[in-house]
C-alpha cells in the first residue's frame, strides 16, 4: 500500500525536523508544508522529502490541503497527517497500514491511533470504534473521501479543523475509526491541572489569538452540524463557557483572552471567517 505523509511546519525546532526520521522509512514520501515566513535553509528536497514553502502562515487547514493535493497529483490513495511535534513511530504507522489491509469495514474516511493525552488514561476495550471526532495528527486519511468532501476548510485557519473534517466525513457516510490498540502519545503543550476543593481543573493556557479561533470556530461547528450531532455540539459550547470560568480563576492575561473570546463571538455573528485581521 502506497502511503504519503504530510507534516505542517511553523518555525520548527531542530527536534521537530528530526521527528521525520521516526517514520520516513515506512512511508513512500514526506511532504513538508512550511507555514513559517522564512525558508528553512537546512530543509532540503531529497528522494523521499518534498519541501513546500508557503512564505507566510496560511493556517493548518490550508497547509494540509496543499499536502493532500500534492499527494493526489502523485497518485497516492492514502495520506498520513502530522504536526511537527507528532510522536509518531514506525511501529504505529505499520500497525495502521496492516489494519487497512485486513479490515472488512467499508467507507472508511480515516483511521486514527488512540491519542493518549494523559498517561493515567486507560485504553478502551475493543479493537476500534467509530468516533465523532479525532485529532488530525497521526491520522491516515482516504484521499478519495477527502476529495468527495472537498478537503479541509481553509477558512477555519486553525482550531476545529479536525472536528469539521470528521463530522463532514460522517455527513457523507464515511466512518472515522479510532484504533484503540494502537496508542500514540500526545502532549498538550501548555496544559496545567489546578486543584481546588479536591477537584481538578485542566487549563490549556492558550494565547488570546487561539482563544479567538476556538470560540469563533466552535460556533461555526455548532451552526453547521447541530442537526447531525445536537448533543455533542451543545457539549462543545458548554466547554467554552466553562473555559471562561477557568481563565478567570487560574490563567494569566485574563483580560486579553476574554476580549479575544468576545471578539470571536462577534465575528461569528458577523459571518467573518478566515485569518484574524488585527485591524478589525
């Protein structure tokens, strides 16, 4: 089975670049799409690596689409989607490939490893299950399905790109399978768990700009998919309300974060999409 990989760069560290070595031997090609505004001189095209410089930050969705379209041009049917800090290994990729070769499931839009974001979390029973959404990093997507649903939505820019893609697959009759026996460690960069009155409160400490996109795009997700997933969409909105309380209680830079969250709400009401324009 021929498999290409796309990894999205944004001012990567040397360690990020070296992550490619963890999986390059088990894919046929790595497409590096660079959202940085300067070229990485040490990143060279090789027989298995194609480096595409965008010259500016056009967002995760746009970059993934660039990689997917290049893979389609090169006649690939499957694409592994990765972040620059993805903890992907050869063993995980090979296990996912083996699943695709053997499974009798039909209309699979993507498969994902079990994303372990908490070392105390138990892996669920059952070889796999159809999920409402999974994180983009570490997935193998079917490029025929990708074309049918018209890919990732560029205008989301960042945040909820994965949620929309998975829900859109379901809307078109495809499955989103999480492989529970294949575990990939995933670290949420600024996660801090606070304790108050014997309860734990995870705080993600996103910067104000991320808070803008999270609020705005979750509102768009609710607008687009509330008929398909009413309870899940309402849950996403409840989480955002809970984040307001946690920002006030625990996080720094509270005022700017809350201002940007309100701006995200206002821009949704105005129908504004795409990259944040700081002049608005």
